[in-house]
């Protein structure tokens, strides 16, 4: 049996197996590109690339965006509080401030585009939009799939209803509703120069939520693995590097609008997910699916232990079937599941070597064994 590294080293085999994992279409499949909005087009800097301001830039999404943008010849400026991962990107200009109450460092400057990965509330966006609407050509705001009212529409695309259904806006609160209000602030300030991306669960190297990382780690450990729900449950996510490349591509094309960035490129079931991850390891492993209701009765659902996908029913009926055809037409691409899983596992193992090995998400082995035993006895 080939080792995990030997398997992954066979790049051609990985690419050929992408379709089997529900990830056909990487990296090719050129969809029609939407025409740029004339008002959104930045001038670039002497033809050498765009001047891009990133609000944040040192957390999870930001570093991947910075690396890809630099590789494309763009000039990057970071604006943040200067507290997180300050060692990153010594070659990049860094402005220090606080998007909540101190944006003085942005005054008198101009950029072709801004990428905002750190805005959560409408008040934060009012401050940044006011400071930048005359200083930058385009505003890319990272929103979320959670803006949607529910996930019951037959086609869950960007036109599905957003925000709470039966509450006045004055009573809106929480992550999703605040992102809806924040989107409106950007649209109000930038108009046709607005670019909003609504990602699902973002996974890959650097994801410290461990919602996806748990699965490559647990499957690589081997043995009997508990998987929640049914083997046919739909699963969606996006690799952080695919998201970063999509962001930079959208800015290069001066594209505006609202885009879901939900992957993979074709339907993926929970069975295809775990068996696809299994392909990167030689460890003997088996899977046992345990009913959602059974887990809920034992205090496991909804919960942090296995928070990755949702049961396809009620308000989450089409949560795992969201439509990203608009994003794909604009250049969104998805790398194979095997690549995401292997790279995430390698990153996680490097954390273990460094002493940071406790997963934030996932069942501990004792709880998993108890649940499996109870499931078999019921």
C-alpha cells in the first residue's frame, strides 16, 4: 500500500481523481466573464499592477490573499491594529490603526481597490466606507452565506432573501443580520463599484476553527470514525486559497456585483467527502454514520464537536446545495479535495510539532466511542 505522501506525489492521479471526489472542473472550464463596470475600473500603477489596501490581512484569509496578490505583481498595503502575526510580510507597507475608531492612517492616501475581510458590523463599515469611498476605486467586502433568511429556496443563488424574515431592521442582531446591514453600507457608499463575496465554511491551511481540519486528522488516525447524519447529505465549503485567488482575479477584471463562493464545483455528499479524504492516507479506517436526531438527543447537535455541515431539512433544506454558477462564470475555481485535505493535514501536523496540537472542533475519542456503542445498541 502506498504511503500518503507517495499517493499525493502522484499529481496526475490526484487530478484524475478530482471528479470522483465531486470536484470536477479544476482548474479549467472557462465560463463567460462578465463585463466590468466602467466605474469600478482602477488605473493600476503604471501597468505594473494594482494598488490594493487590505483591512486586516494577517489572520486566516488575509495572508493567502497577500501572497497571491504579490505573486501577481500587485502592490499591497495592510491596515490593522498591528497585534497579530506582525512578523508576516516585512516587504509590505503596514498602516496601524483601528477600524472601530481610528482610521487616521488612511487619510490622504489612494488605492485602486480595498479588500475588507475584517468588517462585521454596519458601524465598522460606515467608518471605513466614509474614509475610502473617494480614495479607492473598488471595495471588496467579505460577507457570508449566513446572510440568507433561510436555505429553503429551490435555487439558492445570490437573489435569495436575506436578513431575518419577521423582525424590523432595528431589532436585527447577530452575525448574519449584521453582515446584511454591512453589505448595504458598502453598496450605499460605492454603488456600482461594490464587490461582495459570500463564502461558506472556509477551510484549508491556517484555519484555526478546525471544522474541516478535524476530518483529515481523524481519518488519518484510523479506526472506526463516527460521521454525523446520512451518507447522502450534501456538503459545501471553499478552500481559502481558491477564495484568495478569486478575490484577486475579480479585482484584476474590475468585476462588480454579489457572488456566492460556495464549492465544490459539483455536488459532494458526506460519503464522498470522507472517502475522498481517506484517499490521502494509508491508515486502515472505516466509517459509521450516526443519525442527526440520535446525536441531538445526546447533546451533540447542534454543537461545536461536529459543526461543518447541516441536516438537509427545515430551514437548512438546501444549505448544502447553494448555487455558485455566477461566481464560476466570473472566474471562481476549486482545487481537488485531495489537495485541500493533504495540505490541511500537513499544516496541522506542523502545528503538532510546534506544540499547538489541541483541535478546537471534533469529538474526543472517548465521546466518539460512547456514541458509537450507544448507536449500535439502540
